[in-house]
C-alpha cells in the first residue's frame, strides 16, 4: 500500500472543520467529554464554552485538555486578546453543538435571550446549530419545552431526540444523552450531507445469510455486513428514507435507518420482495448462500452416530435476478464478489440480472475481502461504462456508491 493510499484511509471525518461545543449544567455534562474527544480525534478543531452551572459538574480543565484550547466560561474574565470573543467563536464555527442542552438553554435560545457566554455566542453564529437535549423525562415532555424545541426547529436548528432508559434522577424514560456515535453521525450529516436523495425510498440488504443444517450448525459465508451498513449510513446522510434488511445483528444500526433482521435466503427474499414495489432504489449488498440443505434436521446431528455425513443441498432463490425481472422503474444495484475475471463476470451478471449498476470486487485481493474495513471496487453501469476505484474504507466507498446512484436517478 503506498503512502498516498495510507493517508487517504487515515483521513479523519471532520478534518479542517471548526466545531464549537457548548456544555450546560445537566448531569450529562460529563458525557460531553467523550464527544469533544472524539471530535478532535476525527480531525475537528474544537472550542468549548461552558455555562457556570456546567463547571459545578465537571471541570473546565477536562475540556481544555480534550480540546487543546482554553475553555470559555465568563464573558468578562481572562481576556487574552481584544477580538470580541463570543463574536470570534461565532464566526469561527463551521458547526455549533449544544450538548447537553438543558431545558434552560433551550428556553433561552427559543426566546432570544443572550445573558451568558454560551447563549450570546449561539445567538451570534451563522453556523448550523445541533442541539442535544438531555434532562428528566417530565421536563422533556413539558409542553413549554416541547414548544421551545419546535421553535428551534422552525428557525433551522437541528434538535436531536434524546434516548430512552435509566436517568440520573433514578427514573426511567425519554431524556438520556444520546450515544456519542449517534451525535457524530448527526454532525456529519449537517456538515457534509447534500440532500442528494431527499424523498427517495431505498432498501439495502446486508450481511451473509445462514442456512440451518440442524439447530446448532448452519451453512454460511464470511460476509460481515459492513459494506451494506456503510451504504445505509451514506444514504441516510443524503436524506433518503432507508430500510436495511440485515442478516447480521452484530453491527450498530445507522442513525435514521429502519432495520429488519432476517436469517436465511428465503426470509431475505420475502422482505426484499415486500418492499421492492414501493422503493426507488434497491441495493443487494448481502452475500446470499447459493444453496440450502434439502432437509433440515430437527435435532442436533450427533457425530457419535455416524463416521461420515452427507448433506444433500438444493438451490436457493436468486433474489437479485427475481427483482430484476419484475422491476418497473426502480434503480437496481447488485454486488459481485469474485476471485478471478472480476470485470468479465461482473458484465455478465449486470446484463443477465437486468441491473442498472453493479459493484464488483476481487475478494482474494488484500484489503478487499470479507471482514475487513476496506474495499477495492469497480462500478459497472447499464450503459456499458465502468469506473474503477483504488483501495478505500468501506465508509468512503459507501458514499461513492450513493453519489453514483444519485447522479443517475
């Protein structure tokens, strides 16, 4: 792998972006430390503003160490230069995140109150604002808070939904601080999403099917599902309505994606068929087992009962071929994982299955096989054109695939 390839693969998501994080006095303030750390690790230049109440829960020193910058609390203390600081940070920001956002700061922002460093800087910025509410369930559900949230959304702020679960006040309900990865996904969508697939319905299959031999054993493959999940994340970032039909439960569901879990090829066929007529794009990224056992044993097959075992197999349905035969205007995308003559096999599959686009790769190549973070792909199109891409992360390739689909819709 050459140096240029390594540099591209190591490129951090928020490289070159200035992110201001406002931390308020909710008990979840300590969770914002992980958010700041992850933003910086992913390349962002992070500046933190804390309310006075937030400093009672976690020290500004923590956020100073994690961000690499002085933390601003008091508008009138520790003046180190004569640029008006709240204006300077407001202008600097490519993205402004308020996390956690208490009922108090939400109310201030909704009513235009600017009486401390954080509320003043938010008021002065023209950067997109991401609000991450976290509070007691009753407070969150209060009609005044909900009205204030609606007001923020109406003026263009992005307000996340808090999670449900156990809260610090020893109750359970909606109001938990979202997971860091979920917040980062929302931030990435705000900064990089281009609304390429707004209003489009997309179904994506992912993972490898499992065909039972008996209640313990199955016929499977090495597919991890990472490529399908990466495509789903990229599609959701472009505002598509995404349903992921997944053969694996091991991966986190991307933010904004609906998931349906299946196990075997027949279940996968049923779910894809059920959604196909109503979709704009179908992407078959799952690795489907070509065969299943003709007879599935109801009890575990005991090795002590026989010295050898013969299993009779029968063909599974060709799901992608079936979709190609009945498509009526849908954009249909297939995958071809090959070990030789990749382009030739890909061209034949593209035509035979009536596809609009096919992503082909040689899984025998280093960095392009199953259960790795990278891929090396060639994309073939119905008009007989083709594009080849160097090694890149599956996340990067997911964005490439979605961009190429959007160009042809």
